[in-house]
C-alpha cells in the first residue's frame, strides 16, 4: 500500500518563537498576580519539567520535588527574570541544575542567574550525561508539539498525530478508516488542520 504522508514534517518545522511570545504574555500576567495565568503556566510546563529528572533516572517522588522547586524558584524570581520570552529555556536550565544537584547528593538547588554561571556549571557535566543537550532539545520539541496540538479539536489532533507523530506514519487510507471519512478527504483535512495549527502558534 502506497503511503501518502509527506516526507517533511511541518509540525516540527513550526518556529518556537510564537510559543515564546505566548509564554511572555503569561509571565507578565503572573507578575501582576494573575493566578489563572500562573496555573496555566504550571500546566503548560509540568510534563516537560518532570520529564527531565525522570530521563536522568530519578524516581517519581524525586521528580515531583524538582518540579515544585523549579516553580518555587520561578515564583521567587518573577521580578528578576529579564527575558520573559526565554522562559522555557530558563525552566529547562533550572530543572537540569536541580536534577544534577539531586543526583550528586547536594542539598543546594542550583538556580543560575547568568549565562556565565550556566557555562561554568555545564563544563562540569560529562557529555555522556543522561541530560545531554540533544536529549533536552528532543524533549522540548515534543513539548512544543503537544502544547500546540492540545489547542486543536479532537479530529485534527488525531489526523496530525497519525500522519506526523507516529514512528511509522499512517497512510491516508488508515487515517480515513480511523476517523470514519473517505480517503480522498484526508489530504484537504490535513491541510486545514495544519493551517489551524499555524494560526494557534502565531497568535
């Protein structure tokens, strides 16, 4: 059976800058004491932050502790962070330091305030670590995709997931059977879903 799924994956080609803008808006609202914005920010990043210590071999309880420490540190530094649009990077970096502090048995949680501090600390971490940069990039990319897809209606989420997010992408015939439409409908439906996703990311 010939597969019609495109070779390129447009979902993974969407720029992260649009989500950064959304993060910045939430961050500014948090600074103003908006509890709803804070809860939304926590929900958005919970899975990503917990994944970092879990990938490093820590158990669920330890990962939960790190998650709480990351957002406690964020709360304490709301007025100090100068680049709200880089919040995702800040959260990942902080989670990485806290994870390594726990792995090393340190009682002090790291929270780097400058790029210089970050560079010095990274120099002490072996390249073979379970938190290698490439692995973090993959985790963050998965996070970006999940965040964007979560805003789509169920049918679009299912279509895009089947076509683009499976190890072996589904054929249009398989997608059509899964959602209960004709095979010829899948291509235009896929295109419309990608357009909707693009609009979400550019708000």
